[in-house]
C-alpha cells in the first residue's frame, strides 16, 4: 500500500508543479491547452521583436558621411530608373562568316596564347589592335566565347551564328542608336525592348564605319528616348554610368568616372579617334549602350575596351554623344555620311618641331606623304610642310584636323596656313569627296602613298618596297611588298598581320609588287574548291620571316 501510494504521489507531483504557474498566471482560464498556446505565441512574438525589420528602418550608422553616400546611392538608382526602359538588346544573325579561325589554334608566327606578340615577347599594341572591337562581335567563329576565354554568347559571324549587343532608343518613333560593328554583316537584326517586346528584321537605316555609328529602325511608336547631354562639357573625374547587356546580362548598370577626354586610340586606320575613356566596367555585349552622366543624360556610346583577358580591365572607350548624334542625324536623313578629303598623310608635330627648324612650341600637323594628283598635291602641299591653320582655325592635333577636313563642304576651296622653310605660307586646296579606298588626312602617314591599290581579297592594302617605306618601317630588305593597311574584320586581320609587315612570297611565288600579290592570291584561290580556302604568305617582320596561313571563307 505504501509503495502504491508513493507511486501515485510521484506521478501526480509533476501535475501539481505545472498547476502552480498555470493558475498563477491570473488569466482566469483554467484550460491548460489554451494557456500553453498563448504562452507559445508570446514566445514567438518575443523572438520576432529581435529579428523582424521595424516598421520604419532607421540607419544603424548615422553620420554626415553615410548621409552623403546614401544621397549618391539614390542618384545612381534614379539614373537606373530613367535609363533601363530606353536601353535595348540587339541580336544579329550572320549566315556565313567572312573567314574562319579555330579557337585555340596556332598563332600566326608560332606565338603563345592570345596577347602574345606573334614574333615572341609581349606587345601591348598588337593586343590593342586585335582585341579593341571584339566586344562579343568578333567575326568568323561560332563559339561560346572569345579566343581562349569563357563567355555566355555566340560571337557575331560563324556559320549560322550571330552576336548580341546593346543600343539606346534615339527617338520615340523607333530609331535605335548603336555601333556599326554590332550590325556589321548581319543577315537579320532583332531588337528587344526592356518590356520584352521583340522586333525581328529591324531595318538598318545607315552605318558609318569611320565613327562606328549605326542607326536601326523598328516599327514602334511612343517609345522613351534617352535624353542626350553635351559631351563637350564632360570633365575628367565626372561620374560615368554604363548601361547595357554585357555577356547577355540585360539591364546591367556599372559606375565609374571619366578617365580621359579626346583620347586618340588606334581603333582603325580610318578612325579619327577622340574617345571618352572611362573605368566604368564595360564588357563584351555593352557595345552600343549608353554612357550617362550623374544627371541621367547620355554623354557617350560605349564602343570598345582594352583588354588582355577579354573582359574589363578598367579601360573602356565611348564615342562622344556629340559625334554620335551628328552622324546619326546624317544617316537618318541621307543614309550615309559624305566626307571631304585632301589626300595627304599627317602626324602630330609635337616634340619634332625643333628638328624641322621650327619654334619648339609650334602647334600643328606634319605632312608626311602627299597622294599623287590628289587635292593636296594640286594645291602644292609637300612632305615636311606643317599645317598650322585650316580655314582660319588653329590646328592642334591630327585627329582634330581630320574632323575639320571631313566636315567641310565637298567641292569647296579650303585655305591652309603652313610653315615651310621658316616661312609662313597660305595655300588653297579644292576638297574632293572621300570614297572607299581613297585617303583623307590619315594619322601617321597612313596608306596615302602612290601605288597603294584597293584592298586584296585578304583585306590587305599594299605598296611596293620603296626607300620611303624602308625608312618608315625600318625594313632591312631589298625586295617584297609592304602592308600599309588592313581592312577591319578581314581574313588578314584575324591572323595578326599588321602594318609594316613585308610579304616576300605568296605560296611558293616570290612577289615584289601589289599586282603580283593579287595575281598569286587569285591563282591559288582558283585552284581550291569549296567554301573554305586558305593562302600561305611568307612574311617578314623586323628581320624574322615565317609563313602565315590566312583562312578565307567565301
């Protein structure tokens, strides 16, 4: 009995202990389950008070610095809100590539990985030329990335392939501003708006290769064009905000500053330069997208990067919006841009003035070559002349002089002030229209020599090996044909050939004139069947000679 009583007492004791807090809660509810439920709810509420966001979020840190940072942060967010609806994705399809170069294939002169100098050693400018305009649109391959790199996108070109770029809404009635290289060689162009509407077979209104500006039209109305700024008012150090579709990641915004203005970079032999440089992150796929200021106005069109890896290295370039707007308006109105030319090759005088017996502070451009029977030659211009003014306006750089000449009315007389033999002279030249294959004032002399014919089937501009060529390019040879220009996007450009290289043989045939090169190339191509053809060139660069295989896809 005692044991039984003890057992019952032990079993009831916990109930007694539990009853005390339940009855002492003072809630008037003698239902243990209900009371326990309320207790659980109260405990959950206590936890919520420590983890849930308050109704109004007060900053954890409140200092003048954080308030200033928050204001700037809001400014970026407002720019994103304005820009996002007006940035488009442009997809192109190209039925056949102009040429084919296999990923990871051998370098032209047996060099190492991309970025290596073909003749051995690092050459940043070789890399500079080769990678500048790739931006996800390198012609000639259908792959998931650029040479030896990873990316999400097929590159423009390649059999059945295409590319992806960006653009900005230029007018409410469907005009889109982008880069020429974004739509180059496209069989079809598709524009996708921020609201996911797609317009297939968009019409390319006009393309200007020299400034890399293009205008595309879609059948839409009531669009939101981005407000345009004034790129001449941009300052080094100003905020720069890039918006576009890098690697196909739509509506990507990155922030940096304007690193430099009027940057003259060798994007192509025909380009006058004058780019905005920024460290805002821009990558393949950003081409054609806007570069905005902190006020949400477009100050440039993203155009190119310098990269040794294929991605952003903090050095990007944009076409100033004043230039892009001027060209776009002409393309919309006339479909193409007409330019005037003088037919001379020029370079900046810079630190060379003293060597010509001039005041070391002389500003202007030095004439290096004069095209036979061209406008400059007929006006009496000579190599060694220094142009100090054009139509009364001072000339300070070769790029600015190119723009002054190009923008002048065709067929009009231009007045040039020059320095020759210690004297200042004035000459008058009648400007002609710049046609494809003819020369405007080209920096560094360019391909303005007599004897430079139209580009070959490989995209090479050639001239005989003259004493002037041997001096210019420091060539130690007695025969051969000098490369003085390479057409952008051509088969030759894909091999890494460059200006100043000397072609000694085409296949097994020795050559000494551009005509012989053309004849030998045509002969070899005629012997090959199918679409994929190739040419072997025996090329000398600074004393070292090797064969270069140029692949051509007809």
